[in-house]
C-alpha cells in the first residue's frame, strides 16, 4: 500500500515538473501582419506548424498574439496570399504577406466541382466580382457584356427591371437559344432576382466538353454563378450606397412644326388651309422632350460576413428603387433581395451548408416594341402641331365635339385636357394618354437555394448530397380606363383583368468526387445522379364592359375582380402543368506531372412524357478533352523567362436542348368536329377527328462542338493570352408546318428537321503591372462569329419570323444566318417622279416575293470589350467599353399606311426628292410604293457601335485615419455609365431588338438606354 502511494506521489511530482518545464518553454509572441502596401491584413490565420486545431487570427488592425514554444515555426496563411513561415525566436514580429497570383486566379468552378485553372481543358471564361461591383447594372446577365469573349447580350428593352438575353457562341436554334443558369448548384430559368453585389464569380462554360456534364440542358452553354461566402477572420459589416440620375442617351431628330407642314404640303397629305386652320401657329411639340425626363435609381446593400476554422456565414440585404425616364411613375422597378449563406464543419468527416436567395419585386411598365399601339412608337409618330395639353381653356373644335358626345378626355395634373391630334388618327396617339389610359401592375417573389452535405468517409473521397429548390409566384393586374385618343382609338368603360401563378421546382442530386495522387499521376473521378421536378399552375380572370363599367365604380378601390358589375362579361381560366427529368452523369480526369491532361464525361438524361415519347425519352451526351502544357517540357526551359506558361487545349462533345420541347408536341391529338344525326330521333353525335398526326420519333435538339484553344502567361505572369477556335453544329431542330409525302388528314406534328452552324475565333488578352505605388491593368476580348442555317426540311423554303405592317421581315432559311432580313433591294430614286425604285431580280417586270433578297443580319461579325484600370495610392480609375460590328438594324418606326405621322429627318426629310432637288437620295413626300420602301434595304442600317459603358473614379480614405473611428475601409466614387456611344444608327439605341429570337435587330420603338451620372460609397466596419 505504501509502495502504491509512493508511486502515485512520484507520478504527480513528475507531471508538475513536466508542466513547469513546458510552461517555461512557452513564450508570448505578438505581432503585425501587413500586405505589400503596408496595410494591415484582417483575419490572417496564425498557427504553429503541425498543429491544425490551435492558432489565432489577426484583428481589425492586423495584430495577433499567440503562445508558442520557442523555436517552433509559425505559419501565416491568408486567401490570395502566399503562406509564410517564421521561427518563433522573438516576442515581436512584423510579417509581410505577398499576393499569390496563382492562388487568386487558379480555381474555377465547373459542373459538380472545382478545378485548377492550369488543369482546365475546356473553354471556360470567368467574370469576377470586381467586374460587377459599383456598376449600375441591376441584372447579373448584364455583367457578362464585354467582359468575356463569345458572349453576346441581346436587349429588347432598357426599361427598369428588364432582363436581357444571353447568347453564348452564337444563335443555335429557330427557337430559344438561352443558356442554362446554375446558381450554387441549383438550376434557374432566370437570374434577374440575384443582386450582382452577392455574386463572387461567374463561370461561362462555352465549349461542349465543359458543359456536357449538364447534358440535355447545356446545348446553348452554361453560366455557373457562385454567390459570396464568409471567410475566416473577424466579422465584417459592409454598407454600399449608390445613387444614379438617368437621362436619355440619344434623341432622334424628328420634323419640327415648320418641316412637318412643308412635308405634308409637298405630299398633298393636307392642304395648307387645313394645316393652318387646325394649328394654333405657335405649337412646336418635341414629344421626345415632353415624355422623357430625369430618371433616378438608388440602391442600398447591407452585408454581414465572418467565420472561423469550422464555419462561415454571409448575410446581405439589398433594396433597389429605379424610377425610369418616362415622366410620372409608370415605368418603375422596386426590388428587395436577401442572401443567406452558411456552412459548418460539424465533424472532420462532415460539412453541411445552405445557400439562399430571396427576392420580392414590384414593376410597372409602358407599352413598347410594336407598330400597333405602342407608347414608345407614339413618341416618334405624333405630329409636332398637337400640344401636350390645352392650356387656358381654349379648346379646338374637334375636342369640344368629342366632349359634347360624351367622350372621356384625360387631363394632366393641372386639370388641362391632353392634346388630341387633328391630323393623325391611328393606333398611336398622345403618349401621355397612352401612359395614363390604363393601370398595369406586376409583382412577384422568388425563393431559391440549396441545402447540402459533404461527407468524407475515407481519404480523398467526398460524397455530396444536395437538395435544391426554387419557389416563385407572380401577380399581375390590368385596369383599362376610359379615354379618348382620337376618332379611332377610344374606350368608354372600365375593363379589368388579373392573373396569378405559382411555380415550384426542386432537384435532388447525389454525387461523389474521388481524387488520388500517385507520384506524378493524378486521377479525379466523379459520378452522380440527379432528379428534377417542376410544377406550374396559374389562374386568370377578366371583366369585360357591357354598356357600363365592368366594375361597380370607377375608383381604384374597386379595380379588382371581386367588384364586378352585374352586366360585366366574366371570363376565367387556369391549369396546372408538370415536368420532370432523371439523370446519371460521370466524369474522369487524368493529369500527369501537370503537363498532360485528359478528361472524359458522359451524361444520360430522361425526359418525362410532356416532352418526349417513352420510346425516345433518353438522351446521351458524351464529351472528351485534352491538354498539353508545353511550358513544362524540358525543351521549353530557354523560353520560360518570357513565356511562363503555355498550354494547348482540344475538346469535343455533345449537348442537348429542352427549349422547344413541351406540351406533348409528339402526340396525336383529337379534336371535336361537326354533329351528325346517326341515330333516330332528336339525337346527334359529335364527330372527332385527328388534329395532328403525331411523331413518336421526336427527340432532343443536339449541339456537337469541337474546340481548339491555347492559353499563355508571359512576362512573369503580367500578360495573359488565350485563343479559341470553335465549330458548333446544332442538329435536329424542331420544325412545324412541314408537308408530308403522303396526303392524309390533320396537321403535321413538329419534326426534327433543321440544322444550324456557328463557328468563330475568340481572343482574350490582359496585362497588369505596377510602377511603384502606381498599378494598372488592361484587358480586352474579341470574338468573331459566322452563323448559318445548314439544313431545313425540303418541304419548306423558309420559316417566317417578325413582320412589320403584316409584311414578313425575318426568315429562317437554309444558306443564310438565323432569322436574317429579307426584302426588296432599294436601287435609288426615279429622278423624274421622285418615287423609289427596286431591283427586279427575276426580270419579270413586276415586283413579287421572288424579287426579295438577303438584306443582312442582326448577328454581328464580331463583338469586343475592353477594360482599363489604374490605381495610385488611394485613387482608382476604371474605364470599360464594349461594342459590336457587322450587324444590321431594320428601322420599323414609321408606318407608311399613315402618311400623316411624323418622320425621322434622316430617313425621310433630308435630301428628299423635290423639283428643285431631282437627284435627292430619299423619296418625295407622298411617293408611290412607300410600303415597299419601308420594308426594303432603304430602312436597313449599319448597327455597329462602341459604347463606353463606365468611367469610374474612386478614392479610398487612409486607413490610419479611419481606424480612429472604428472604420476599416471607406471608398467614395463617381461614375458615368452608358454615357458615350459611337454609332451611325439614327435611332434611339443601336442595342435594339423586338425580341431575342425572331425579332433580333428589328427596331419598333423599344425603351431606350439611359445615360447615368452615378455617386456612391462603400463602407466597411
């Protein structure tokens, strides 16, 4: 017993002495961590080498304190900087960390994982958060314009809240060519509800090999969006504010009162007596100046971020309020968005996380983009002799007559009646009446995100399970109010309509990534499965007036379906649809010595019966790519001082498209017909017959693409260069209206009967350097494109697209670009008559449809962008521009069936034929064949342009001053956005389209781009 006690005493004393000895060896080390500019770094991890659990992080001033055994090695690590190791031999340390450009630029997001940029074998472009910060873009899609080669932005409207269309490597279909958007692993049909402030990076998967892992949805490219996450270090609070004043960027030149009278007299549209009798002699209305004023936009973003070794969080809240340039509040967009991201390492083998984006929006808009009843077209059509409103109570005779007959004339805020033209009575009328004759409201919400878990059962294996979701709801209502626009356009009673819809989407994906390094060999394998389901339902209702208002009272409180009048004609409709997709996918990558790379992938997708028949529902999408880093070869050593890295890439793959597949297009449909007395008595049987023939061979549209590329880093990494050549062939486009070889009843169902080819070069070049305290960078990109329809079912000559005054203008036809312009070739003015003349291509003596020809395409020959940045001490400057060349615009503003509408001077007035100017280049006023002139090459203009999208100057206050008031960073800036445009196009905006498919490059009066004066600041605590 005594021996046992002595043994315990000995162990106890030994432990005390050991602890005392250990305590004697520990020392307190304090220090400061700064960057190359001597600015403190917040959140740098400081730990003892070999100890992955302990350690500390630097505070807001870059200071740290740690207890360590003397002589041990301290490791300092910070994202984007090279690690630094220092021996703990002093109690005071000052550590300088240097940027690691390879770390900053080395990782890109790919489908179901990440890759080092040096090992990428596909064509992937990256847009970073720096390209989106402090810009007035409200939609993340706009951030892609001019920032990466091969990506084009097509805009059909610049109204507040409008969402542009993205095209990656051309136009591949007679239907939609929209890319797939994947946000934090969740597929989204639209990303307009994600605030650009919350995006960390956007990767554009351009070639088939990089996009093939998404199979049937990747035929038009893939845009991967990664939202921001927290980082290790002290928590940060940020507040960003931006205020912009908007104004019209360009004003088309229209006829003034004197010119209008002269033109109408020359064309004998009106007599001089009629003109003078119905004009007060002083009115000279500029409708552009009247309807457009100053718009304003304000944006607030509040963010919270932080984390430690086990987890991180990112929270943000953004409010956007954009009231557009149209006077009043009929063009506005208000949006509230929130982002909630977090992840936590629960166990060494388990990490869980969530990403969430929430959006609530309200929008109002004015009519645009149509020659029939568009407010934007009315601005360019209304005559200058009509006043905006009649002031002083002096009403012309036609207004007094309208009032006497009980017409509802609208008034302005001062109570004056709006002007009604005595010269023009068509679908367009006073823009203010068109603005105020109805109330249109749209609102909705979107909630999308994911919940995921990363499970690491063994070394090198990560199994991920991710549940993604998207919940959307929309509400819209339209109140049509009584008004009087002119003798042909009026309404006597109130009509009301409304609709509501809900969309629910979810996906569940499980995939495993395994990476094994064996000496110089690295193998990476990924395999997984995915299930997606989407449901959509809507309900709509309407109240149509019958001799009285459709609602009980003409009052905003009664503008709801619930207040229908007894006489109103009621309508109601709605349905629910569902679609689903099941998929398997896998990818295998091999890397030898960071020199040779090989990658292969395969995805199998099965569509549900709403898209394809059961016999043809599976699609298989393979891809293969390889790379060779030549600069790693021994023979390249003499060149490494100049060329730091040089890699060749090649890829091939196939992707699909679901865009045109929906609504059981393959099915054989039956329709009710006439009734027949097949039995005795007063009994009839309703007949049923096939309305469509069906097509059980219908399948996906498939894009097959080959890509050859080169990537280079030169001059110690200061210059980067990449080039790609691609050939993209899309086949099996869905085409309707074909003629079968046999004469049978019913309409033919869609068949796979069209092919399109896109090919071109892409170049990206960048340079960055610093001279002392002055740093600068230049980045540019350029892409060429040749687009052609290579096959169309022989029973079809061409597919018709957009029309103007019921005359087709765009066509989808073999041998031509997708939806090219087709019309008569204008050959000049007959010097004797002043009438326009056109080419008689078939020498028939008459102008027929066979005399129409290719008038050009809205698809540019090449697009480009350039970004310049510079910084000196606290000042920074950014200049960004983008442009396109070789594209055409079809001006469809002036309808010729109403010769009394106002005219654009350059198109009709300047250098027109007159008796004193028989060699004029424009037709005389009132010329014959003006309907053909308006749809001929005379109205096709060069749409090339270069826009300086942003010139921004900023200043960051010294941190030594800010830390006295507990502020980490404060940057003030001013900016000119979309301020300068170089173009020959005489319309509002060269970036114009009626829509992004069949109406590319058709200008019917869309909402124009505004130029903006911007002020803002970025504040960080």
